[in-house]
C-alpha cells in the first residue's frame, strides 16, 4: 500500500484513522531505512498495523450500501475547483479546502439514521459543497431541508447539482450568520426532526445550545454533530489541529448537559448523536 499523503491543508489526515495511518506509514519508512537497526519482526508488526488501519475505512465503505452516484460528481468538482483563486477574487470570505466536504460514506450513514427515525424535515448547519444536503434530500420521506451557510458563493456552486438531482424544490438555502438564521427560523415557528451540525467548530457549542433551548427540534428530533473526534486532536493534541480544543469543549458541554443524552460513534472523523432526555 502507498503511504498516505498530507491533505491540502497540510495535516496528516482527515480522521483519527487517517492520522494514525500516516504515522504508521512514516514509522514503516523509518524502520525500512538502511540506517535503522530494527529487527525484521518489528518491521513486520509495523507493516501489519499499517495494513489494518489503512484498509479499515475503505472496507467499511465497500461493505455499506452505495452512496448516490451524483455525490461522485460533486466530489470531483469540489476537488477540481480552485478555492484559493476564488478567495483571492473575493468570491469566498474564507479559504475553503475540498476536505471540508463530508464523505460519501457519511452521507449513507445519515440516510440510514433518517430512515430509521422517519425524519421528514432536516436542518443543516453548514452546507459547503452540498454532499450531505443531496444525500438527505434524495430520500423520498424528506419533505424539506433548510441549509444554513455563511458563504454566498456556495449557493451558486451547489444549485446546479441540486437541480441535476431533482431535489432543489426541497432545499431552502439561508445565507448568512447561522446563529442569526436560527433565531429567524425559531421566530417563523419552524421545527425539524433532524439537525446536522457541520460548520465552524468554534460555534458548535452555540449552535447546540440555540437548538436545544429553542423549539426548533421536534419532540422526537435529534442532533447529529460531525467531526466530534476531530482527527484525534481532543485526546492527542497536535499543532496541526488548532480547532480540536473547541471540539473538546463542545463534547464536554454536551456530555454534561442535564437535558440531553449523547452517543459518540467512531464513524470517519466522529459523529455524535444527541437527543433530549425523555424520562
């Protein structure tokens, strides 16, 4: 197997597994160098560890139901897009990178959660290239999906794909500060069966509190928060992952909140499923 490369953001992985695979591949290269006096047994164990971790995520994805084909097109376009040039031209407020998109496998996971719980309305906080937006909107049971996004350009970028998937009529994109948009939705009396948080990590706690403290969540609704394992940064800090402390603070705030129950799942970069206590 080839050694995992650094991501476009210069970090050694987009999930704890990818980060670990990077480190083990570096270890294998060091053990195989002529100057290293490692035993053949040590080299063999390192290679076995590398093979296990590098193959884990691909195997899980292959053994799960397939993602919608349009997601492949959206990912290809996301990686071909010159996000740096768009930022220089003033079309985006921030420097965006393709790794910010949730992966196809995660879209399948969200679809299954929505099917199991009979979700009909979805609130998405953070859209980026819209891969999870389409994955959920393609479910016939989903009647409406509201997506909150700060970057106005992303509406222009994503709308053709929403139209291609024949789901644009279900999707209501709200451009602007998400906390302000949440207040407006609450004033409108909007309610949602599922809330998916995948936006700026520093505001995760604020988004969570806003949703929980309002009437935005239906009685049996739930929140799914992405990146809650954040590359392993919350428990194994690294300067490359500067947002890990914010995620750790969010995880602790949710775990200690007296009104909710939470389970964190080791899916890709970690997802947490949060629901109000019902007794």
